[in-house]
C-alpha cells in the first residue's frame, strides 16, 4: 500500500526544508524526500542574505542561527589591474541584519530540519530519491521514490519539486523550460589563510581572468571563473600560478584544486511552474547565475510565498490550478528582474573579461557610493531583492 500525506516535497535543500517547516508549523502533514543520507555537500550556496535572516527571525530561530559557525560579510573590494575599489558597509541602514552571513549550507539545513523534526506532522526521509510522478488522469497525485530497500509510492494532495536545477520531477512533468545560457562556469576550491592576509572578501578582475575570494576565517573560498565548458581544459598547476599572479599574497600557498568542485552555471526559467497537483520552486523552477550569490535566498523566498499562498487551500483539502498559478504570478517578477540583472552582468562584465578585455569599475562609482541614499538603495536591492517574503502569522506558531 502507498503511504500518503498532504504535501510531498522532493528535495531537502533550502527551498524544500523551509517549505516543509512552514507548512508543518501551520498543521499541514508534510513529507520531504532527500536523496542523500546527509546534507554534507561542499561548495553549495552559503550566502545567507538579510531577507533570509529576517525569515529566520520570524520563525524564532535567530538565537540558534547565531550559534552556527558563520562570518558576517558587510562589504567587498573590487580589484582590477589598475587599482582597488573598496565598497564598505553595503547593507548599512537596510534593516535588522546589515550583512550577509556566510554559513555552511549543511549547518543551516541541519538546523531547519531539526526544528521541523520537532513537529509530529513533519517527516524527512533521507536516502529517498524521487524518481517519478504518480498521476490520475492529468493530475499529479504523488511521487514514486527509491530507497535502499526498493521503490515506494507516496500519495499526496500536492507534490512540490524542490530538487534543484537538474530536477527529475520537473523533467517528468514535461514543463516548458526557457534557457538563457551563461558564458562561464566556476571552479570552487579552498586555500589556507594566513594571519597576515587581508580581512575583507574580494572580486578580482584581470584581463582574461575573474576570481572571487570569500574569507571563511580559517581558509579562503575561491571561485575561479572559466569560459563555459572549458573547466576540464584547465591545468591545475597553471591555475595555481594564475591565482598567485592575480592575488600576490596567495602566491606559493599550498592547496589542491582537485579537492574543489565545479559549478556548471545555468540560467533558465520555466514558462509554467505547475500542473494540477504539482508545483516547482527554487532552482527547479529557475536556475540562477552565481552573480550576486542570491540563489539560496530566491529559493527561500519561493518557499515562503508558496507556504503563504497554498496554506489555506491545503487546510481546506483542495488545491486548484489557480492556487498554484498564484505562486508563479507572485514569484515570476522578482525572478525575471534578478535574472535580468545577472544576464546584464554576464554580458557586460564576465564575458568581455574572459575574452581578455580589462573591465574597470567606472570612475564615478566611488563618488556615487558616498551618497547614503544610493548606498542604502543598492544594499536593499542586493540584500532583499525586488520582493522579499515574510511568513503569514498562521505559520509562525
């Protein structure tokens, strides 16, 4: 016999766990399927923006989050061959959290899963991979998933795909996808930090090269940007030499690039996020470029919006196509705006730089940055995005 639940969510990432926690807080029966046995996968999105920090505050999790190992990012330096531009206090005056929290994603997910696990109507099944949809006519009525013991079926009033940019359930639903392309991929790796290293994180642009440096206290998390599809052609020793040339204080530092991870960059968006009984959110609905580090936060915002809009229908026992369409209508405008900004940055900065052009910050930027209103506007745009979401009161108890 098939198991049953009110809402089955495929994917135990930020979108899936947050949606499950919120609905369970509202008394909805929820099952989350996570194909791995734990959350310990490195070089995932670790940038928790003020919009997400506010949601954690709303949920009463601020104190628990503060105990996680994290570092506060308040500004960034842009370094080119011609000089350095410091942009401090990016988020000053924007809200309760004037910083981005850099926290290992597995710690955040563990915290959310533990909080949800306290609720009797929430179940998280690990080592449970969603492999197909169950249908009755044109309506999705559940999920078929695989564990070590074989294949199982779970019936659900609503099935949500939060299983990432390579979503299996999205493919099974045959939803139309529009791809926008990207000129780059990113190789992520660690380099040990020294006490004499700079404290701030940085963005290093040189003719033909882009490097992101994130201070993680004990080490540097570096993202070396390479032309799309060329990562396997990169020579490890050559990359190490290039890192030393771009960032002289890292020259001669011992590190192993092979211990890193490749992010294959995609920018895409579903034309329709839903079918009867089925909804996609997060990367399953829209894969984001790493530009701005906003992917995890857009996924959380999707989850909050979906919980807010679908909670009444799930409580009534009937979710209509109009209910699901409301989620897409709510979240499409911010997705389009953010992806539009990312595509402009890819075309105007990333692609020309990788082709060998020296792209410098405009000379008027430091003067503009000194205007408090402008700085607050930029900080608000980066930290919160175009439409930040907050949970409805029924989901906070």
